[in-house]
C-alpha cells in the first residue's frame, strides 16, 4: 500500500516514451468523491493538503496532450470548449512545457468529483510521457498537487486519484510528505450519484474551516476504528451535517436513500449526493452509476489521431 515516501499506485501500461513526440498522449484519471476532510494549510503547497477519505470512480477525466505550436502558449479545452483551468496551466508551467490539452469527462464540473485535480494530474502524466521528462510518479503527483493547492481548487483529490480505490488520506500533502492507506473493496462495487449543481470549492476553503476540520478529524478517527465502505458513507453523512454543508436538496436526497434502507452522503464540495449500490435508484432518483476504480491514474494511449 502507498505510504509516505512511497509511490502512489498509478498505472502506466504501454504509454511510456523516452523522447518527445508530436503524436498526442492520453492519460486517464479516475473521478474522486471526497466523503469528509480536514484542512491543513502550509506555506509549501506540496505539504499543504487535507486528511480524510473518499472514493475513486471509474467515471473520470481523460486528458489528451500534444506539444503546443512553437510560438504558442498552453491551450486547454474542457469537453470541446476553451477553458481556463489554472491547475493545468500551473502544472505544465512547473514542468517547463507548453501544450495543447484536451480534457474530456462525463462528470459534472464543480460538483465534487475532482475534475480539476484529475485534469492537472492527467496533464502531468501525459506531459511526462510526451516530452520525455523522466519524472517519477511521486514527482508528478507532487507537481499536480501543488498546482491544484495553489489554484485553490482542491487539497486532496490529486493524491487520492493517483492511488485509486477507496483512499484514506492519513497525513496531508503530496509524496513524500503525505501518508495514504485504503479500505479494501470489490473492484466492481457500484456507486450511484446525482448532482443538483455546482459549488465553489474556493469559496468554502477560503473561509473559516475550523468547524469543518474538527468534524473531519472526528470522522476520520471513527472510520479508522472500523474501516469499511459502509462506515465511510455513514461517517461522511455525519460530517456533512456537523459541518453544516448540506443544502436542502442534498439533505432530502440523503434522507430518501436512508429511508429506503440505503447509504448515501454528500460529495465534498458539490451539491451532489452519492450512494452505495442502488441506493439512489431505490429512492426514485434518476442517477448515473459506475464502479469504484482501484488502479488509480495512468497513461492509457499514445500515437492516435
């Protein structure tokens, strides 16, 4: 299992290359739903981050990257539309490259699925392969994590997405500073979700987070006493209520799932509800479903049009 000073569990099948190529490179990063967290700032963005727990999802972020034109700066599209994704720009600037980046995802944006972190990590992985940068996995995770922290769009998604599965962030920060463990689960365990809209991560993280962090520390301690997926969701729901994060629609959906005998909670920090198995379907919501994604992030293709 990954731990401080050790490589997080990214996969790189058939995607390695030793020199720059003009053919695009593609990376996949799982989506990530944070169940609960506590905030841990630091002057060094690689040491800053969060403690908490969440789920890596098979629905994720695909990043296709090719070199920028000789005189051009980095350009980014999100689902085919031009996008200003600060975490991606910061990642590529830190790696000293400029590129054309296409980010594609079926996930709702700004809704608690780690799209920004996934785009940054995918860009780091793809740039490393594309430009022959010869960076290690931990180095690339550190660059992407620092970029997202500096951009204000997340504190723990990148390290969790790199690992995959059901990651527990025991200590904040990127390798070698952070410490990760995980809850063992079946790879095909179904997760359902429904999103009612976006929410500003920057607004929440930029405010007073003392009450939120106290609730997050309590939730992590409770989960570590009995680390199961069901316990994670229960601790997440308790955290959301204690930290006063629930909107009316989210609270109603969680209540409906629980009334139907299921387990559900809020995806931090979006107006999104996730549930185990068919919990939201049983509560009569129109949902999207996918599996937990154990392998984590990695290169998935090169040399395509």
